[in-house]
């Protein structure tokens, strides 16, 4: 399996989290794609992803968007579609923006999908951090609050997802980083497709640029690796985190396009 397929399969597993977390969502297999409905009127938590390659000759992308749009029509007006660009042939890739625009979706980001066979040693000394797994009401609440602040998610929406005990019963495993007993950062790890997927890495604004995010990522990856025996890692990078991930040993392997209804 190629690196891009590994990254894409891990992402699909991770996104299922939003279909199970609230208790009012669902995960629906559609022809050529999967739809994840959170049960909330919040577009980035209602997600569709391809699950097989697309050729423009067969109008495959338009057909799959139409299937997803039909699925979400009776549930919510707000949803998003994550596209791994390596699943599109050249013609479908060239037409993708127009194909999505025809259904009322517009590109909001193009994060690179990155792969690391293992993490490189730190380029600088890192601060000490306590890595605590999300496993009780306190850690769920901390994860919720840092998520809401760091990703600018409405607190009620974040609470409906991350504060629920049921949310943490699956493959999506959360960690909270504490410094002298104070929560400063979060990260989630998903072991799937033979790799550890890194998600939701965030540090509270007043603690940024001190190395806490990197320290927590390394500690969480070490814990997950010990539990699973898996060493390679994947992630989708933000612009702000890109250089850090490169220093840690990640390399670009694919690119995603994220489309959102307006």
C-alpha cells in the first residue's frame, strides 16, 4: 500500500469519531464514498470522504458528490468533503473545484498529507510535560475546552462531541498535556492502516512557542506505539505546524482538498 493510501485510510478511520461521539449521528457507506454525520448543524463535523479512485471519464466525482449531497439534504445544510487528490485522475483533479462549486461547496484549505517512518530526535531541548490519556470526566472536559479555544469551535458544539464518554470508546484516543498540573495542550492518536495518525494537536495560546505541543506529540506517540507496536506516523498539516513536522521527520506524501458548504 502506498503512503498516500495509508494516510487516506487512517483519516477515514479517524473521521468516524464524529459519527459516534454525540449519540445522534451515524456513519453511512455510499457508492464510492463514506458519509459521517455528527448529528450537529456544524459543517466541519459532517464529513464525506472518497473510498476509491475517481476518473473524470466516468463523471465519477460528480456522481459521488451528488450521492453525498442527497444523503445530507435531509439531515443538515452544512457539511464538508475531504478529497485526497491522489484518488483523482488528472482530468477529475483539474475539474474538481468546479464540480464542487456546482453543488454549492467551496475550497477552504489544502492541507498536505505527511508521513514519517519514525520521529527524528528533537532539534532542541524540550520542556517536561505530563501526558495524561483522556479517560475520565476531567480529562474529557479539558480536551473539550482546549479544542474550543484553539480551533475556534463554539463551546456547545465542542461539548456535544468531545465531552461525551461514548466518544472515547473507539480508535480515536485523546491525550492532555499538563505542566505543573496545569493543562496546556492536547493531541489525539488513531492507530489504523498500520500507522499512528496524529490529530487535534493544539496548545493554549498563552503557552505556544515553548515546545509543549511537540513534547506532547512525542509522548502520546510513544504511549500509543508501546500499546500497538506501531512506529510510522501520519498527519494532515496546518500551515502553522508544517515546519515543525518537517523537523520531526515528516515528509509530504499527498495533498487533501477540503470543501465546505456555504
